[in-house]
């Protein structure tokens, strides 16, 4: 099975910059008059989809997109080699670090949000990774 990830963003230029320089992905191509950008560099493509703030978020609802920090039941975890450097890099291009880096038996984790309010985590695995989770 293959899958792709879609992320709504308000400003395509800012989003490409963030996901390239903040998280190390690469712009593969732009589609649909530049309103969609395919980002690569991981096991699945991430498609950034430009949608205006306050536009309707889902058919047949009154829900509107809001790019302030928000909660969603789905988020991305980016596995990195140096979590301190990864946090610094992401913050330098607009991410928000939400608390300190936490340590666990399986590794270290930083909870973050991108410039569009989407939550994500940076994590580095200790030897054995989740096999050592308690």
C-alpha cells in the first residue's frame, strides 16, 4: 500500500520554505497553477495545498479553515538524528516549540507546530527505538 499526506496551508511560498528549510524536505513539483506543491524526502510524498484562511473546510459544514494553532487527531512525526539541531532549524523558519524536549526509554521527543497551526513532532530514537518502550 502507498499513501500520501496532504497539509492545508495559507501561503504556499512560506509553506515551501518552511518544509524545505525547517524540516529538510525537497520541492518535487508544483501542480494546479501553483496551488499544490509536492514535497519529497521521506517515505511518502507530502502535498501542501494552498487554501485561503476562513474558507470552508469540509463540504456541507460551516467549518472554516483557521491557521492559528489548532488540534487535529492526525499529525506527522519526523524522525531526526539530532533533535536539538532539528528543533533549532524548524524554529528558525517559523515553527513553534511547544514545551521542552522530553526524554523516554525509546528516545527524545519535541512537540511542535508549523507556521499554519498544524502540529507535528520531531523525535530521535534511542537504540532499539519503540522496542524499549515501557
